[in-house]
């Protein structure tokens, strides 16, 4: 459980740093997401979730 909290903290840290350093670029990126199809977002999210699961699986073993 401790590792999960650390991972969540790291996620928030990286996300916060990106918004702090590149606020206008992050805003532009979020505007561009509006034009991406739901199926493309779903596919990208699924791919990243699978990659994350594989990394976690191999780190736990």
C-alpha cells in the first residue's frame, strides 16, 4: 500500500511540474484532445494501461 501512495505522489508531482513549467503548452494540448475521437482516446488509454500493468507485474515478480 505504501508503494501505491508513493506512485500516486510521483504522478501528482510530475503532472504538477509539467503544468508549472509549460502552462501554455499544456493548455494547447488539452484543447487538441477535444478533436481526437473517443475510440482513439480509449485505444491510447488501454495501451498505456496495459503497458503500466506489464511494468507493475514484472516489478512485483
